[in-house]
C-alpha cells in the first residue's frame, strides 16, 4: 500500500504535462499512472500542476559579510525556500587554502546547517591556495562534493585565486570529473574609492569587468577541456559574447548560471530613494543588458538565487559602498517570477540541469524511484508579500504573479500544505562520485 497518492493533477514529466496520479512510498515516488492504487492517504490536487521540487544551486545562509551576518540562517532561509517550492539548496563552505582547512570549514558548516528544513549540500570554496591542489580536490571528493568555487576578484579580502591555479583546477576537473565554479569579475577593474556609495555600484563593478574575465576563463576551459561553471551572470553583454564565441562548448566545458534579479530589474532602481535595498554583487545592469539576458535565456544552464538576505536597516545604515552589506533574498519568489517571464522553460534550469551538474542522484525530475520532491502550483494570481524567513523585506514585494505555489513536498512529506508550513528535517546529500 502506498503512503500517499496525489490524484487529479497534471504532472510535468519529460517536458510536458501528463494527467497522472503519483504514488509515494516512504521518501520515493513509487507509482506514476492512471490507476488509483490503495494508499493510506489520498490527496486531490484539483487539476493543479505538479512540478519537480526545485534545486537552488547558489545560496548564502548565515554568511558573515565583513560587517554583518546575513539574516536568513539555515532555518529561516529554508522556510522561505519551502514557500518558493525549493526542496534542495546548495550553500558554500567558507573559503579555504588547503585540504586541512577544507575539512575544518566542512565540519563547521555541517553544524550550522542542522536545522535546515530542506535537503542541503555544499560547494567547496577555495582562496589563495597554499597547498597541493590535487590533494584539495581528492579531499573534496571524499567529502562527497563535486564543485569548488573560486573568486577571480576580492584580492583586498584575500579571497582571489590567480590564473595559474585556476588553470590547474580546470585541468584537474577534467581528470577527476568535478566542476570549477567561478565568481567572474576582473579584479583590476573593480573600484574601491572611499567615497563611493551604493548608487555607484554599476561604476564600481562594471559589466566590462565581468565580460572580460568571463571570456578569459572560457578560453581557459576550452584549452584545458575542463568544466567551468560561471555563477550569477549579470549582463546580457557577457552572455551574448560567450554565446557568439564559445556557443558550441556550452553544456560541454562551459556552464552558465544567472539569477532572477537580473531578469526582473535594471540599475535604474538604484537611483530611487529605496535604491539601497537592491544592492548586490555583481550589481544590476542597464535595461539593454537586461533585455539581452532575456534574449539569450535558452543558453543558460541553471538559475540560482544568490540568496543573501539582510533587513532594511542593515542596508540603510551603511550608505557608503565600503562596509555596505551586498546581497538580497529571493529564494521564495525565484521560480514564480522566472516562470512569469519564461514559462515551462525555466523548470529544467531549476531542477534537472542542476541535478545533473551536481550529480544529485534521484533528484532529476518526476520519475519512479526518485525522491518525492514535488511542488503543487495553481493558476491563482497573487501579489507578492513579505518573505517567510527572517528578513523584513523582499525586492519582489508588490509584484503581480499569475501563479501560486500551493504545497511543497520534500522526501514524501508535506512541508507546505495549502499555504501552511510544517517544519521538516532536511538531509545532507552527497554527490554521486566517479574517478578515472
């Protein structure tokens, strides 16, 4: 007998909606079909759509940012995630220089993530490496991690990784089948003038700094035949340049992530009285760049939120760019806002593609034996309100949306049912590993 049977729903399977019933036994999907097998509990979803649970590959819960720690910790941030249909998140370990530090950061982050309401995983994060890089990679894989993030900038806070070590990591990524994630901005083009304010963000962190560095690293990836994943691509100029020059290598050596905020807003909002609420790095770009980003949407591998939330006062009390907490929340509105623009095309970029890149077994859509991570979505319009995490604002507040997430199921359990939240113990997930 099934534990749970969802009936009268339209499930998104193999890139189309199918009127099927979905049965769940324990944590897994155990039945997909037209029949109504016996189940302990039967839920009528009233002809709503059933989508796979979303995977956010880029969040920063409880991140210390120099002056303040981001307000959404793993408990509050994951609660907000549930309201957005996100059933798996990937956060980051603190930057480490060598294999020993990597283990220390891993153990520390594990303790911080204990209260997470959804499944969670970590990217390794490297800075100014001073140890053997191959040892670092092998230790990373021993921990069940398939990705390592590096920064091409932030030399002023000792987080930068130089080109020589990036090339080594890309070569190792080919040998050991992992992915090099990179925050891509040309360090020498970032401005740190003392008098800069949040309104100067587009000048301080120009789109040229992103595009130039992205093209350089794409060339490295192609030459080494390594795996390069570029996080939070902000400019349509960057994406257009990559597509025009390296388009045939996308999905092979080069993978690109972008974030909902870059599709929803342009840098004109920084000029408003409330402009300080829209600050993050890389910053918002011009309307021309936003439109180009939309134009080349199909070439993106994934959508991550870069969720790093603060309260209004946190932002307002640091008007100068130096010391200003850069980051915004967005995990709760990420899918629905993107769905408004791109419809069903966004689903694979927020589930299957990330599952494949991360090697998350049994999280790549609605399939038999996969984890029962599911989202029930209605066609009811709504106006976005305050998020359900730990913060007092969202840049998406007031936005009109055509759909609503009614319920979220994580590993066969309702975490959100008809708008009501039920605490859930998420699990640490490890990547499926293979070595040559």
